[in-house]
């Protein structure tokens, strides 16, 4: 997953601010999560193609600029792909 921007780019240490995280490859999971620096990832929701919305967590006094990362909990209903023992590929419907 690639994060290209976070809007707004700044927030209070007390958290509680909604942010929009834009990027790529945010699909494929049923439960997106966003991590700010070393803090525990927070739940996020899909709001559009390549866009997630989440509420920022309470920060630490020494945080400053942090890396923002997205992770996805694997979707248990996702199709596993073609069976290598089948001569023609299968298709998810």
C-alpha cells in the first residue's frame, strides 16, 4: 500500500481529528487500519477509490512528523486465485 497524502497534514496531540488518507492499493482487505508513527493502528473506512477516512489517535508529546502507514486485515471471502491443477483459470463472481 502506498500513502500519497494525508489531509489535513497536521493535527492536535490530543487526537480526535478526522483525516483523509489518499493512496493506492487500499483494496483487498475487509478492515483497513491506519498507523501514525509508532502508535497502535486505528480503524479506517473506505470513502472512495484510493481514499480512507479515520480518526487520529492521541499522540505522544515527542512525536513531531510521523510516518503514516495503511494495513489491511485479509478478507476471508477473497478468491484465492486460479487452482494450479486446473488447466483453465477460475473466475470469481
